[in-house]
């Protein structure tokens, strides 16, 4: 499983870069998806923190319950891949500018 996740972290940002390079309009869709994912992950995290503070149950099991939320994992996973892709694109653009 670790090998599969490592391969995904390497290959999926490259796929995002290729989609943006080959199809210019995909860039807007990829950025819009990242914005929606950031909003969704932020809302889920904020609601989880609010629930913990409201109930006064600051236990590790309550805090880590956030990581069992599939929607949170999906949206934050996309943000991680998106962030790596944007860093790579920035690096390539800086290299070309030299």
C-alpha cells in the first residue's frame, strides 16, 4: 500500500500538470475544484473543532475522529496533490525564466 501511495503522490501531480498543459481550459476546472475542496475541508475541520469545544471533550480519539471522515480525506488529499502540482509548475516556470 505504501508503494501505491508513493506512486500516486508522484504520478497524480504530473497528470494534473499534463492536463493543464494539453487542455488550457482544464486549468480553470482544476483550480475551481481545489477551491471547492479547500472550502469543504475547512468547513468539516471547523465543525469538528466546534463540536469538540462545545462538548468539552478534548481527547485524542475525538480529535482524530476527523480523519475517519471520507469527504475530509478526499478533499484534503486532492489539495495535497494540487499543491504539489502547483509547486512543480512554479518550479518549471522559474527554470524556463532563467
